[in-house]
C-alpha cells in the first residue's frame, strides 16, 4: 500500500517539479531566462542584444524590428515602471536546429497610482532563430492568458534563477 501511494504521489506531483531541458532545448531555455533577467533588471541594452534584426512582438499591435520593440517595452526599462519575469516550461527545437519555440508563464508586478501593488500573470510564446555563429535571437513573441491564475509549479518556476545549470555555453549573446 505504501509503495502504491508513493507511485501515485510521483505521478500526481511530478509535473510540479522544475522543468528540465536537454541539448539545444536547454540552451534555448537558458537564453530565454537570460532574456527575462535583462528585462527584469531593466537592462535595455542587454535585452536588445537578444532581439533578431527582423524581430516581431505581437500584442494588440505588432512591433516590427528592435527599435519598435524597445519603444513598446519602454515601461519595463523605466525605474518607476512594472517589472516582468518569465521562464520556459516547454521548448521545442526544429530538426535542423535553426528554430525553437519556447512557452511558459510570465508575471508582471507593479504599483498602480490608485489601486497600489498589482501582480498579473499570463503565458508567452517565443520563436527563436539560431544565427550562423550559433547564437539564439528572438524572432517572434506574443503573450496570452493575461489574468490567468498560475499553478504552484508555475510560481516555483518563476522563483527559480536562470535555467542554465549544465548548459555548456549559456551566454549565447
């Protein structure tokens, strides 16, 4: 009976453990984390270093190119603006190793002038393109599920540091 309860517990709670990626997927997850860290620390130049020259960020409008993306994200680089953090839950890399899709939760925390502190959760989807020299740059990005209630696993994932343990070349910039 005890063994069966242990096995059931592993099946039920295994999804709540932190995500483990391998190979190119691990490099992309690490790159995604470092991209998030640059935004969270308000490092505009560090954030810009991850943008592909033909990048597209799609929300209600489309920001085309690094300059438009940086303008549309200016609030996150403002010391008085909200902070944003995200981490990859799932990464898929194309067979030829040139494209990767990364998705996971994001969290925005800020202070509204009338309502005070707020926390908003959602999910993101990013498409990364590997350059000729091996670096990964973000090609497309969008968000969804704004206002979602995160799972405990998603909360833990966002509390984790950059997902770069065991990645041979985590700094792809």
